[in-house]
C-alpha cells in the first residue's frame, strides 16, 4: 500500500508538471534601448533592461554601463558587471580610456575627462607609456617652419592646410580672410563672398538647404578658381549637375559659380579643341546658342560605320564612361556593358545586346527607396563616350555622347526640351541616384529628398540615303524623379532603361505622297466616269445638286480604296519583307549550328590485336561501338524539322473552314454574317482586307488549338519527340554539345548513371528497373539533380580551343569517305574526332581549371527578354533549363516565326489570286520545299560537324 501511494504521488506530480508546461507562456515584453533610462542598460541577451551598479550610468549606445564622471573603472570584462571606484580629490579627472585617475590642469569636460584649449593636444602618458600624474596640454607650433595645428581628435599635431599658410603664413584664418570648407581664402580677390547652398526640387516645389553644398560649395568654387584645383573643379561641376544643370539669375548657386569660374578662366584655353570644354573644368554644357543641338545631332556624322557582314563586320557600340565621385575624384574608365546605367536589380552583369547595332532594348522595373539609399549612398557621375577606331592609323578615339536632361531649368522655369531641337540645351555629365544633396542636417543621415534617374533612353539614328551603316552621334535622354523620403521601406519608384534605333522614313513618305497624289487624281477621273455612267443610266443630262452629291459619294468610295491600297501595300511591304528576312535568318542559323556528340562510353576490357608486318600480337583496349553515336545522330536528324503543329492538317483545316464551312463568305463586302449564301441571292464583291482578316484569324485559331492539343494530350500521352530525345541520350551514354552562336549554345547531358550503355538486353532492362526504383544516382549534371538540359555561355578561351580542334575535324567538307579517301586523311579526321570527344568530356568533368564553368539559374528577366546579362570572362556559364530550349535550333522552337511566315505567304498568294485553294496549295508546297532544304542542308551540316558518315543518316 505504501509503495502504491508513492507511485500515485509521483504520477500526480508528473501530471501537474505536464499541465504547467502546457500552460507555459512564450511571450515577453518589448523593450527598446532608449526605454531603459539613464540608470539602466539594455541587456542584449535577455532583451530586457538591466540595472547599472553603483556609481554607474548608461553608456552612449545604451547597451552597457559606464562609470560616472569622477569614477574610474576597476573591472570591466565585457559582461554586464562593471566595478567603479571614486577618484581622489587631487586627481578628479579620468583618462580617455577610463581606467585611471589623473590631474587635469585646465578643467574637465562633461564626461569627467581632461580638456585643453584650441590648437592644443592632450598628453596623458609619456613616450614609453608611463601614466603621468598630471595631464599636459601641449600647444601645437603654428609658426614657420612647423605650421602645425591639432587634428580633429585633438590628440596629434599635424601640418596646417596649405591655403592657411598661403594666405596668413600661419595656421590662423581670421578676418578679413574667409574660412569655408576647411580652406582659407583671401577676401581681396573678386569672388562671391557667400555661396547659395540650396537645391531646388521642381517636381515637389521644395527648395532644400543642402548640408553637402553648405560644407563644400564655396570651398570647391574658390579652390577651383584661385588654385585650379582639379578635384575641386570636378566637385563644383558635380554640384551643378546635382542641381540639374539649372541656370538662374542667382550667380552664387552651384551652376552660377561654375559659370563664373568658366567665364573668368577663358585665358586657360580649351581641351581637345572643344570650345565648350575649358581647361581644368569638367565639360558640362554644349552651349545655349539657338540651333546648336540640331547642329550637334543632325549635321555631324559619326566617324566610323557599322556593318553586319564582310571582313569589316562591326556591330557593337563600345560605350565607355569616365566616372567621378561626389568629391571630384576620378574613379576609373568604366565600360558601360553590364547594366552600369541601369538601376533595375540583377542587371549588373552582361548586357551586350543593348549595345548591338540595330538591336532595340527596353527594360523597366520597380525599386524600393530603401534599396536605393543603401546601394547609392554616394552618387557616381558619368561622362559618357562612344569608343571607335581610326581605320587608317589604328588609333582609338572617343566621341562625346550628349545628354538631354528633361529636368533642366532656366531661371527656376522648366526648359522646353520637347521635339523641337532648336530649343534643346544639351549637357554632358549625368548620375543615377543622388541621395547626398537632399540631406538637410548632418551628412550621413537619411536625406529628406532623393533624386532618381527614372528614365534613361539611348537614341541612335541611321543617316538616310546611305548604304554604309553610318549614324548620327548617339543621344542619351534622361528624366529624373524627385522623391520625398517618408517611409523608405514602403516607397518605391518605377525606373526604365531603353536603347532605340531610328531610321528616317522621309524617302518612303515621299514615295507614299507621290502614290497618293497620282492615285488620288486617277480616282477623280474614275469618279467622274462613274458619275457620267450613272447620269446616262438615269437619262438625265442636267448637272444638278443631285449629280454633285453623287459624284462626291463615288469619289469618297474611290478615295477610300486609294487609301487602302497605299496603306495595305506599304504595310505588307514592310511586314512581309522583314518577316521573310527573319525566317531566312532563322533557317541559315540552324543550318550552320555547331554540334558534337560526346561519347562517354569507355572500353570494357582488353583484346589481342595483331601487329601488322611483325607477325606478333599485343594487348589493346577493346574498341567502343560507334553505333550508339550513329543512332543518336539519326534521331537528331529526324527531329530537326519536327513542328508543334501538323502543317498539312493546318492547311487542310484552314481550307475546310474557308471553303466548306463557309467562313470565306465573311469576307464579302456586305453586312451579312451568314456562312452560307444562296446561288440566287446577290453576291457582293470580295474585300481584300476582310479576306486577309478572316484567313489570318482562322490560321491563328487552328494553330493555337493544335499547339494546345499536342502540348496537353499528344506529347503527354502518345509521343514527345523532343523530350524523348533527351531520355534516349541518357540511355545511349551520349551528350549533345550545341553552339548556335560563337559563344552561346545548348548542352544535353546524356551521361549514363550506370557507367555503360553498350550492353545486352538483360542488363539494359535491369538498369531501367534500378532507375525506376531509385536505386541509382540521378541523371542530372549536378549531383542529386535531374537537370539534363542547359543553355551554355562559353568563354572565349574555351571557344578558341574548340576551334583549334574543330579546324582539323572539318578540314575536308563533309566526313571522310571510307572507300575513296586516303588512309592518312581518314586517320587524321578520326584522331581529331577522338581529340574533340576527349576535350569536351574533360571540359564537362571540370578537368581544365583555366576553362572551367559554373552552373546557375537564369534570372526571370533574362528568361523574359531572351538574353544573358553575365559575360563569361574567365569561366563558362551553364544555365539550368527546364524548358528544353535547345529546340531553338530546330523548327520546333521557332514555331511562331514559321507560323507567321505561313500566314503571310498564304495571304499574299490569296490577295494576288483571290483564291483560297491556290493559296493553300502553294503554302503547303513552300512548307515542303523549305522542310526539304532544312533536312538536306541540316543533314550535311550534321555530317560535317560530327564526323558521322552521311551514308548512315537515313
């Protein structure tokens, strides 16, 4: 019974303990360091306020205790406890480190430390570190030749600033001299005595007294003018740019002082013979003469030309900038590739496409104000140039790129920077984010207002009537947005960056006007003839008001037809011409793609091989079968022209709905929407625009239905040739290395997880079973991943090595013929094939450290715009790809281009023949012709690039 009682009591205690634990609270009061008061500190461990000990108070940061004035520290180990001891009456001061008492001859500070007079330094220990009983206040020698004064901390004598010595021959800058920005200036020079340190934010209607301008403007302007101090001149120019290059009647603001120095240094001459660029000063303005902008942008030709072909191929715009910090220090020459001028995140990488001649680029995003404050605490200023080479001398030159600042103001009024170039005031220097000039209080704190480059556009215009690819000088148009900082974490700003290419359409406009005039005149005659016929039919020879009204109605209809012919003809010309070019470009790109099949299979065992001419035998590695490579090559050859739709079904379905169902009747020029028409009823004439519209809609709808059907049902449950090809590569132990461009392409990782693929049926089935039961590693390139397809961006060094091997591989056009080629040529080609296979295999295995690669995911923006921001300088980059984008080198990945080309071809034939049947037949024929060209040329390219004999491609 006693034992049972003990067990019962223990059980009761256990239950109570569990209930108490279940009811335990996990909350705690919120305490801030400032809530603890002067006698307590904030304990960073318990997140609560702790009591300071005797003779102690809260430290400067509020997270520790310090001794009160008149008390020295006896113990302080970094924990919450500090022991303090009162200093004796004759040594009431405490040393700077707080550990010792000392006599202070010139009194104490509020913290109980010794204080010294201005231009004196405090000395508490002698040269060997021995503590003095009485502190010393050593006066710095301000006389020649020492010229020394105390530093900011008051613990060391340093040489005075040179301007003090120049003006007063001492370290003193008293009246009537001027002390500003830590510099001393004489008031005897004709220079504005006081600078206006204000920055106007026109969008907000706010003028801010800038702490940065208050500290540096007057000093920078004076040092620039009086001493030609280069960094001061740059800093002065930067402050003018932060004030939006705004010119006003106030001569003492940033830009006014810059203009004052500019006007009074004319004797110094110009830089590089540029009349707007004064010696020692930054180049900020082009000048305000009327028509100057048009002269700079429209009459001057850029010295070099651009071309897409030939040995002098030149398609890249080399933009470079001289960058400066706010203090005027030159930072570096900065190549603008890599998103330097972009604020959008994740774009500080490769951005070559934005500066490719003829390539339009646009990007926009929303960025939080807090990110801008953290990323752009100090503004960077850019002078942008376009780099080019002189073909004769080979010398590199720079062409200054003008800036059109849409926020520029004149006398506090916005300048009209609209479409009329005669009103433009061009500038040079620009910045992205200014969080410095909007600080009203001490520098380093959160600014009241920040200014952000919300829209940057680089415009490049082709010179008309030229075939040499010459352009006018580029123009950077920039718009800034003023943001009143209230809650940076919730505030955001929309920013955009774009590169626009323009071509003057005046010649086409003239031709259109001529056609409109000629056809318009003919329509008048035609309307008169129809009016005369109508008068004859009604039997009325009199020209009355009804006749005039009838003529106007006829003329309106004929004139509408003229407008239609001109607009549709012009539109079709531009649309079809450029779309055909796009289709042919895609076709040519696919026919020249570099492809190689990497065979991972290794010899299994050794064989005995006879030695020719010697009668002996030797042991050699068993050869690896080539049939797996031939098999993969054939499968690749078959999928080259696979499309997302069935072209024959597409043509037949469109023709069925047009001619059988009767959708063609919707193209008649009447108000009926019926799909059937009686033979006895009136049949209106055809409308070309309606025929185009009806056929185009049917093409698109049927194509979309086909794409959905194949993607959702057929490829999922019947056959998906693209994805099955990837699986086939894995089972064959063969990877596919594709290069659609010189340094960009695709990689299909087909390395078998079983080590060998050249095996019998039993072992193959066993391998498949092990994969199904997850008894082996995954197929991915990286461990424990399934990713097998990648977009690759290879380095230039890797491409050079590839070309060196490939040159031997493709020395002959096509593969060596086994029967009629010399043994030497075949052996060289075979050796080159094995060399390429070994090189690419070792590259994938990270053997070459100087040609290594990394694997990463593409950014969302990179996927959207179809480009890569990061340039592979030292290492190649493999981008994970879950969408099998290697189909971009096949018809399958270019379905949109093929579909639009088919639609336009069908429409052109129909508009010319007014026959949907003929259009359908010819469209199907051109599909088969281009498919045949793609198959034939693609097969030859495959045989040439991979050494697979063309006879085995069936």
